[in-house]
C-alpha cells in the first residue's frame, strides 16, 4: 500500500491561489477545508478497496446508514507541519494509526492498517500541499474518520464502511498568545465508565461531553474536568485533552490509563520529554481532593492540559461549587512553557528530533 494506490480525481474548480490565500489568512478552527478528500470503502467481501482522492463535496448517504442511527463512528486528529525548508512533516502518525485501529475494534468497525492510513495521508497531502500553511504556528489539521454506511436499521455492525480523510488549514490555536484556561469540575456527569468507550475516539463521547461543557461555561469556565464514574473522586481528563500537575518537588503527575481515559499522543509525548529531561513522571490515581489540597498548600505549582489541537495549555483555575483555586500565579509555569516550546520546536523542525517522532511526507 502506498500513496499511488489512491486514484486521484482532481477538483474541477479547485481554489485559485488568491482564493486559497484569503481562506488561509485567518481560518476559524475546522471551518476551512482543502479541495480534496481521501476515501476508501469496505465491504465484508472486498475488504478495503476503491481507494481514491476525490473533489471535496457533500456526501451522498442513505438516510438509513448505520452511523446516523447507532453512531458507529471513530475518528482521529493529527497535523501536518511545513518546515522552513518547505518540506511537510507529520508528528508520530503511527500512534494515531494504532489508536484509530483500536478505536475501530471497540466500535465493531474494520480497522485501517497503519500502512493504508499513512498512504491516505501522503496521497491527500501531496494533492493539497499548497494548503499546508507556511507561517507561524499554523498547520494542516488532518481528520481521518470511519463511518458505518450500510442502509439498514438493524442493530449490528455495518456491512459497508467508509474511510474518509479531511484536511483543514488551521492557525495557532491561541492567536493572541497562549491563554491559561479555567476548569470546572463536572457535577453529575461522567465522561466514561469501566467497559465503555472512554478509551476510543468516537463521536458519541463528544456528543455526551457537550452538556457538561455547557455547565462549565455557565459557571464562567473554559473547559470541563471529568471525574471517574465509579467513585466520582479521581480526576480523569477534559472533554478532549489530558491533564497533568507539576509538583514543587519537580515530579509531574498525570492520571494513569485505566480504560476510561483517552490515551493522547500528546500525553505520551509529554511523558517521554519529561523523562528524557530527567524528571520523574508518576502515572497514578489523583483524587480531586488531593489535587485541590496540593494547589492550596503550594505542593502543586503548575497544571496543564494537552492535546493535538492546543498542544500544551496552562490551567489557571480549578473551580467547583465548593471551591475556586488559582494554580500558581494563574499564568503559564516554567515546566508548562518549556513543554509547549519543546514540542512545537520539534514539530516545526526548530529543534533536533532526537526521539525520531517526525515523518516526512513531502
Ligand atoms: C483526542 C483526545 C485527547 C488528546 O489526544 P491527542 O492524541 O493528544 O490529540 C484527549 N482526550 C480526549 C477525550 C480526546 O478525544
């Protein structure tokens, strides 16, 4: 499998250079799409076939398609970065490929092989290479997804599945510089329970996070923090980002992977960078009470959230009906800032890629 296996149908009315420049000047996250989409179709008989690059267009989908009724869907999110030498690179795409395959298994969808996943990205990025931004901390956000498309209301795994890869040029998540966020502790809501789909990147988890996210906003906070569903006591993650706490003794804590937390590629990279720099990273259960007490008595000096879209984001405040505490001085701490810089320096080729994370696509 390689990019050549994706048959290209060029867009008959692709954006002109001028139109593209206008669209890419200040794109709203996820609202500007490139000219093409990569697709492949799966059936039990043929397996994955009909790999193609098509003009970006509305879908034709049977109203009875499985995804519309039973939510049989998984997705991924990663970015392509343009280096100053003009080359285009991906950050640890093999990790996204592995996670998408694992998510697919959980949702009874046919996994896409790593080889095929990477080939689809290479094929699309080649065709839409002009859409990869070359300024500042902009990038091309890649959104692979799988959906069940069989026209049937029967509750069983779809016998027809579509793989699609969309791409969006995006600016820096924080256009006016990094802005620390305030976090609301979810009240009466949980993101995932044991044996559920918390470890899979699937649409339903996001649908279920919107009401608690609204609750956070109603309390003047930016993001919601979920506690575990069993004890309602241990911190898990935000709706779409993992969390860390930096302690005064230099160690860094993050919730351990339990099956209900989405294992972020950024989370894993942060852990590796910290360990490579000689810091102790502890993956453990972290009770909300313990975190709050640590923030109050100064043994926790920084907290941050991390994910592909916003990279590393300082957490300024932790809020619930019972308390409202400021982390450190409410700004970005030294470890948080260092991680953000180190990660983005690797991604944009400004620092040596000692851990071998970047993969050249063009
Ligand atoms: C995607 C996601 C993350 C972050 O994963 P990255 O691979 O770092 O982008 C964290 N939590 C949830 C729930 C997610 O969906």
